[in-house]
């Protein structure tokens, strides 16, 4: 049923065009788990549809807007407007309302930073949501950390996940994963909508990972001359080919190597060497990971690229050194990103076919993993799953 | 000038009624420091007015709403609506927009939890804002902590501020302040709009306080039979007199004493005794502080009540024991709360006149401080200042 509905959705350049649904929506609506406490709307049903509701007694046109696709809402006699979306993928989605042309957040939903703004957030329950659920297990901490970065000459902020036993064993030191967000996102994304802390808590409780620290910094990059801020692509979408729209990652590269890592090593109990340092990121953060790790093989030994390209063998200057230094190259995508009909491919420039690149690296003797998130696109559910698959592979045998 | 304008504002039951201003607003508008990155609106001017702007091309009526007071906005030829408020107090204010009757957040402002919802937030620059500014000083951390509370039988969340040298000296232990929010607020308030972490960082950098841990928990209390949730008073407003509308603090009292404090003492390097434990709160949190500390004199030695009542001598069962155990009773209000013409008094039931109560406790030999925040009401600027005055008085000579 779910699959049938999903195949009825055609992907078109610039967004989804939903075909008319002949079926009535399944009548099993429940308040979304992301709602503000006590709020009954938005609701979601078992098909992944979103039903929004707002009181707007004098309004003429009200619409639900999910990632730029608008769904009509209709007015009842009490001045409330209500309307449903087509089925959405499982997991987190940014959305908003349009009230007589004003694009505003939904006062009932919660808020997350995504696509360059604080936006309303609706969570579609997922079949595998247990891995990022809040459970009665020992929890790590997510720490908000301010510091001054000399290289960037700025007050910087990051969020640092420390595992549950970090404070219990003051003599113990931990490996570190530097985990980067996407374009138009910020340092809050991985712990808020990405659920990085809860994913780690649950993996640690199950004994599936070597506990490590996660550093979530702001890796916002200035855009290149071919990609003006106005009219920039939606959240997390990397720029595309042909020499235009390239991001310049050099300033963040300097900040990461010269400000962030030294600060973290000085202020957290890290194992401050290459073998115990990983770099990963989603979308633009995956492109940054690829670009920076290839230049700094003495700094990172684990590389994770989520929906952000891959590494071709011809990009590796010295395969022998690469093989010796790099313990893992992990490449992942949402399954819909790999669909040839989709324009939301999310592959970085020059990266080629990610599956073929992974196979070629494997053939060259590199430890590589290619992961595809089922039935998801260029969105957080792909990246939550990617972290969940990636984390258990890190820092083994050290 | 500022004073003249402010005295032209008459306080009426249920809200402000702004008298017509003959003067034109001062033309020195600047984007509010609380705006989302890059957003030019809302703006504020030197009189503390707020100027909001939103694109709503099909709308008929758009208004700016600050704490329930609506200000008209007018439409320009491009479909943008713009409008100014009357002068507001310095500091933080919750606000929203009404678009054809839909009460929505402003997509340009940032969001904070206040008055029972995520709301837009505008920051009016204050003459004394330096004490809560982000500066290049050593910073503590604000840690998001999840744990299971057996007494409350619930997953609990708190934010814990640890001072800058907490991780530098793993053998050192610290005193703790338990700092409570107001009615319809939550555990995020003190570190977000309250700026508790930055206030402490700056005080510590100036050598003005004994560094201590701050625990910010959710002290939401069920409302009593006389005060239904619908129609409840605005954010932070305590219920009023006469046996109706009383909060029941017993469930939070049990949670604090049996869940929160034992968890903190087991998981942070606290000095786990009465002499090194303080309890303070704002509005309802001040009432909780008063109620719980009087019952648990063996648990807390410092008491801070911000806009939430005071302690009368006849409420102290054993003044000799109280004098021995309690090192400080700190009571504070915004100056406008003490204005007899104001209905926003914010004094808890049975507390009487706070200044007289403080004087009586002083006469009984108790170390008491009464602080009045200049030109502020029942609002965060009063409470930021209260914390800033209170913190240096804690844990001296221990």
C-alpha cells in the first residue's frame, strides 16, 4: 500500500508534483510526536500524510507547505483551516503554513534550524524509529560550548556529545568523530533533528559501538561566485557540476584544523591522534569531509560521506599511503537519491557514481562500505540511519 | 525622554493600554540582536520600540502582538506589512504576528519557549547588557542531560551549567544552585532567554563569584482546581489570593528531593551538603523555592525568590534553627511590579509585602537582601539582573 502510493509520486525538477490520490486518506490520524506539548496538530497517519490545522478566521487562502510543495487547506465554520499532504517519507520534514501569502511557521509544531531558517518540524513515525528513540538507558550529554577561534577570529559555538561514562572515568580518554551538517544548516542539526546523541546512547547501551565523543561545529561555507545566496538550492542540496556553484571550503578547513580540533583536544579527554579521529558529514558536510580528509590523511583515519559524493581512485594521490592511513571510507545515500529519475541526486561534483567509486576503492584494497537507506531521499532519515550504520564501524581494534 | 514615554503608559487589568504618542518614533532602527542570521526585521529603536515586517500580499489585517497587546501594521505596495509597537522595557520580549486572525510566530525572529509555547523572541538592547553578553572569556558549558526519575516515573531532562574550570580540575568539587523557571516555562528558559551561562561566565571572569554548578530542571506543576489550564494567566504570572488558583508543588518537591538532587550528586562533582546547595527561582519558581526550602532547611542554605513572593517571619517555624541553617534569603522584583497601580504585581499568595518581610527577617538576624530591578516588570530582564545580583552572594566562606 505504502509502496503503491509512493510510486504514484513523480519527481520533477525543483520539487515533487503529487498526482491526484483516488483513495481517501487512512483515518488513523495521531498528533505528530514532534508537536509542542499538548498540541493536537499537526497530525500524521499511517500513510505518512501530514494534516495541519490553524485558526485563521479572516483568511482567504491557507496552505500547508512541505519543502516548497503547497497543499490546500479548507475552512470550517469555526474559522479553523485544515488540510492534508500527500504521503511523506518516514522521518523528519521541515514545513510551514502560508496564510494569505504570508509564509509562516506553524504555531503548534516544534522548531528546528533547517534550510537557512528556524522552521516548523514534523516527525513521521518510522518503522525503525527505535534506534533513535529516547529510552531508559544511560545517557551521554550534549554540551553547548562557546570559545574563541583565533584562525576564524570569531566566537565559535559547537555541540559536543560525550558518552555516558565520560564523567565516570576521569582518567579515560576517548576517540572523536567530527560530524558536519549540510548547506544552510548549522551546529544544532545533528543533535536536534539528527538525534545523534540518542543514536549513540542506544548503540552504546547495546554494546554495539566503541564509545566516542562527537563534535558538531558550524561548517557554514561562503558560496562561490556561481551560486548567489538568493536562489540558492534548498537545504542540504549540494551545488551541481560544470565549474559553477562550487563551494569554497578552505576557510572552514583552516578553522577545523587550526581552531576546532586543537580546542577540543585541549578541553576534552580525547585520544589526540590520527587513529582516533574520524570526519563525517551530510550533503555539503560530506563534500567537506571528502575535500578536507583527502588533504589531511595524517589527521583523520575514518571518513564518512552521507549523501555528499564519494572518493574516486584517481582523486587519491598515493594509494599506498591512503591504504595505510585510512581505516574506513563509508559512503551512503537515500535510495531515492540514486533513482535516475530523481533530480535530487545529491551527488557532489566530480564524485562520479558513488557505488562504482566504492567498488573501485575496495578493489584497491581500501576498507569501504556503501550503505543505502531504504525509501528515503536527501533528508534526515537517510542521515540518522547513516550515522547508525557508520558509528559501529569506528575505532575498532584501537 | 524614556521616562516620560513610559509614564504615558497606563497599566490596565489584563494588559497595557498604550496612549497615543504625539512624537514620531526615533529614526534609529536597527535589526534586533535576537533575529535569525541575516534577517533585517524585526528592528528596534533607541526608545525600545519594535518594528515588525512580513510579506503577506493577500492579507487584509496584519498586527504585531507583544504579550497580548496588538499594534497595527500597514501594507506597502509590494505586499509587505510593517508596524511599530510602543516603547518596551529593555530586555527580552515574547511576541507574535496576527495575519487575518491567525496568530503565528514571526518567521524572521528567533524562538524561545515561553508562556506555554514556542514563541518569537525580540531582544531590546539594554543599558546594562554587558553583563550577559557573549565575550571572549573562558566559557562554561551548558549540558543537556537526560535521565530516568524513579519518583516521577518519567524520562527527565535538565540543563546543567558547569563552570569553565570544571573539566580542568577533575578532583575539584563544586557547590550547586538549583534554578527554577516560571509558570508555563520550561527547563530551557534560564539558559536561553535568561542567559544564565553567559552571566556566570562573565562574573567568573571578573572574579566576582565562587564558581558553582547550576541545574535547570523542569518544575512544571499541575494547576489546582481553581485554575483551569485554559484561561490561565500569562507566562510567569503567579496565581492570586483567596484560596483559589493555588499551585500544588508537592509532586515537584518529591521529584527535586528524590530524583533531581540525587542524580546530580551522583553524576556531577558536587559538594553534596546543605552548605553548598542553593535554591532559587522566578515567579512560580520563586514560590516553589519558598515552599520547598522552608520544608527542607537541611537541604538548602541559600534561598533566592525572584518576582515570586517572600518569606514572612510567621512562616518560619523555628527562627533559631532558620538563622543557623539559612545563610541568605534573597528577594527581588522588577520595579514596575512594586508599583501599586500595576496589576502585574507578581507577588505570591500569603507573602505579604516583600520589602517589609525582608526587613522583618533582617530584624530577626537573618542575612537578607532585597533587590529591585530598575524600570522592568514581571519579565526576563528582571530575572537576569536578579541572578547577576544573587550569584556573587552564594557560597562565600565555604
